[in-house]
C-alpha cells in the first residue's frame, strides 16, 4: 500500500470515531503530511461543529504551508453551518489535496475540487474510492434518494426461525453476536421496531454501554396498543419516538408524553411515511430490528437497502414459528430478492452474512 492509500485509510479510521454522531453530515477524517510525516489530523465530530480539514489545519499550524492534505470526502465549497473548507485550505497555503471521493451533495459535487485547482493547488481524486464510498454509504443514499439508509438486522436459527412457536426468542444467537449488534446500533441514528416486538420482547434497543451514543428508539404502531410499563419508556436512558395513527389510544399517549416519550400522529403509519419523516429530522442511517411482518413491508416500501443476518447453529422447528421476513407476495423462486456484495464471517459458533438488496444498486 503506497503513501496515498495509507493516509486515506488513516482518514477513514479517524472519521469512524464519530460513527452515529454526524447525521445528516458525512463521516470525514483528514490528515496533513509534510516531508513524509503526519503534522496534523482531525475528524468531523458532529453536525454544526468544524469539518475535519479545519481540525487538521489547526493541529498542523504553520506546518500546513506547502504540505499535502488527505481527506476522504471532497472539501466543501459553500457556506452552511460552517464556512467553506476550500477557503481555509487556500488560506493555509497547502500545496496538494488528495481526495477519496467526490461529494454527491449537489451543493458541492466537484465545485470544491475546482476551487482548489483554480487557486493553484494540486488535487488528486479517487484514492481508496471504494473504501471511502462504503464509509459514507448512508450519507450517499440519503443525498441521492432523500431518505435514510435502511439496514434490516435479524437473528435466526439454522431452520430460519426468529422465535419458537410460543414467541420466545431469548436468545437465538451467542453473546458475541449480540455484542456485535450493540456495536451496530452505535453506528445508527435510529432503531425501528413494531408494536408486537414491544409487547413480546420488552427490548432496550441501546448499545448496552458499547459507546456513549444510543440511537433514537422508534416504535411503529397503528393502534398504539402498547404496555404502560416497558424499558423503552425510560427516556433517561435514550430518547424514544412513537409513530402512531391519529386519535389512537389517547389515554396511553398522554401517559407516554408525561414520561418524555415523543409521539407523532400520522394519517397512515408505513415504513415510507416514517422514513420520510426521519429524513426531515436529519437521520442518515436506521436499523430495522422488527419482526417479519413489518420487515416485509419495509422491504416492499424500499426502506431497506442492506441486510445483516446472524444465523445460529440451532434448529427449533414449528410450522407457525415466525421467520425474519413475512409475505412479500412472491410465488416463484425466480422472483426472490437477491443480495449483492455479500460478505460472510463467523462470530463464535454463529454465521454472520451481510449484503445489499440488488434493486437498490
């Protein structure tokens, strides 16, 4: 791996320190190199704070003059919550800027590169491009499709069940797999479940201390037929948002509001209406941890782009035992939805497989 590749991967690792915290902004890291040595580095910590290049320039000080700046995403060239990074780079008199990928945001999209070149700065684009795109897949999807990036996560037995016929599901997979899920939640802005999951599992939907960041806990329920007492209503732990239909169970709604639970009444509660609302709130990546019925509707509504499945070497059986995905209306195997860019690994005795729904490519 050459110096440019090495430094770009360093930018990516820096950017990952803010996983789950930057929405609706992207994850960005920056490294400044002079005479083969790193003289400055930084990352974007959260929306509203300075961008990665600014922190790196502050770290480098006067050493930035004549140096090479690495950044995994094209520097911004517009005034948003913060001034343009291009002007800061020009003012610092850097000699060269190496960019991982062009920003898909129409407000930037090439203009930052043009501005730097116009100022006489050498610009190289596309170093470790695939890795940079994967880092910000949620940001890219949000910009291009005007909705958050959706991940469907489930744990199932070898015979495709997420619970026994009684509904009992604790625990399908190993402790190590559950720890991986807690890590996954820490990278997300929200976690979505349906009312049935609340009633049967009484989940926490937190990161269980893996990081300080807990995602917004989101419940979709048309009837608002929910228990008065459950873990999700403790908003001191993490915020909770309930989407329900107009005038459903007003007595419970009032009790939840008193506990600090946010409630949004919609004309229709569907994955699409919910995702549209979450986009407006600024969320970039959401995790669907729901049951099979809601999962099927989320897939049909194109609210899911990525699937992450944990498979335990167990057989539970039962014709009526629930599966991860309910009825999609498909009757022929040739109609089956295909996953692309598959990766596979083992976590203790479990198998972890992830991929992207092809229709979203």
